[in-house]
C-alpha cells in the first residue's frame, strides 16, 4: 500500500518506522554474535531506545490517521488501520524478543518495561503477534501509548519543579548579594563617620586645652592684680610697689597741687 498517495505525513511516519524496524532487526542479529555481557547490555539499551521512539511514531501515525479519517474513503481508512496494526504487531514482536534477551542477561536495570513499568510493556501484557487479535493489538498499543504519555508528563513535571527550584534559588542568591552589598556600603559609611568623629574629638580636645591655658593665664594675672591692690591698701608707703592708677594715697594726690595755682 502506497501511503504517499493518501497522506504525505503518514507516508513519512511509515518510512521512519520502517527504518527503525530494520535497525532493530540488525541490532538483534548483532546481539546474538556478541559474547561480552557489558556490550550486550549497552546494545540492548540502545535497541530499547529505538523501540520507544517507534512507539512515539506509531502514536503520531494514529493521530494523523484519525484527523484524515473523515476525508478518506472507508477502504482507505481500513488499509491505513491495517498498516497501523501491522506496525504494532511488529513492534510487539521486538518487545518480546527484547524481554527474552533481557531475562537471559538477568539485567533488570535496563529492563524499562518490566512489571508494567513506565512504558507499559509489562511481561504479562506482552503477547506474541500470532496469538493476538487485531482488537487486542489495538487496545494494547493504545494502552502502552497512554502509559508512555503519562510517564512523559511526570518527567515534564519533575523538570518544571527543578526549574522552579533553580529560579527560586537564583532569586534568593540575588537578594542575599544585594543585601551584602548594602551592608558593605553601610559599613563604609559608619567607618567614615567614625573617622570624622575622631577628628572632631581631637579638634575639640585641642581647643579645650587652649582655652584652659588662656583661663590659667587670666587667673594668674587677676590674682597678681588682687595681690598688688591688697599690698597697696595695707602698706601704702611701700616704695617697692608701683602705684596702680586710681589707687594712689591722698598724700600723693596732694603733691600734684602747685602753690602758685589758685
């Protein structure tokens, strides 16, 4: 069936799925020739990734098929649906083969589908294509795709939570950095204020010392004047002490009068 004549997107997806199926077939053939268990494990993990990609493409095929269903004839829709079921059958056969090899290696670490895991290929749900009806294949494929979607959504949620935590951490670090910057600026201001206050204290100290010296000198002068006044009053005839203006004795003032003056 030539899907390119029906829908170019369907034909493109079919080509990609066919390429993956060829890669899976070659990979499992290569697997049987490898003797080293570590290399087998790595190859099995690589093939598992290809199967997951194939499931995603089949789901895109199914979505595109449903969008074009109303524009196609019933025969065309039937052929496209058969193509989808054929892809699901082939994929399930590779899944069963993968489970067989994984069990032989007893490597549960790479068994992504064990126990109805994240991608929906539980061992109890894997049936050989020859034992499944078309409806069973369709239901199984749809269920596996839905479970894959749920796993992807959970992964997205974890990524979103991680991004949110990172953003909150970055915001907190930025706020702390700004706060530290403000503290440093305040410390610089305080340091400058302390230096200025210290300088003012020194200036005041020098001024006070100068004022004290002046006051001491004035005190000495005043005390000297008082002492002279007291001595003059007590002993006015003491020639060793000069007269202080305004305090000379009466006799001295009389000598200032001349007899010729009338």
